[in-house]
């Protein structure tokens, strides 16, 4: 597995999630300021953003909700 070549990006329906088309297929990038994580699933990327927001002491914005 080598470097991926980014072909195209577009916005997701979730906040802080970008759809990235690479030469190896579609990936989803969860990104908040200097933190970034690549995921295989859009929902997984949205959940990663929410978990990072909670870790930073903020309210989740995508999938997770406070009880």
C-alpha cells in the first residue's frame, strides 16, 4: 500500500466531513483544525468528529447526542 493520489473532494451532509475520491476509491475525511482522520464510511467519519468534539469538551454536531 503506497501513497494515495487525491482526485476530487466534495462536501458531505455531515459537518467537518469531506468526501475524497482517490485512486484507491472513495474515502471520508473527518477534520477539525489540526486533527484529521480518514475513514471508509461517511457515518464512521461523522462519529469520529463527534467523539473528538466531546473529547474537547464541546457538544457533538453530527450523530451522537447528549442524554
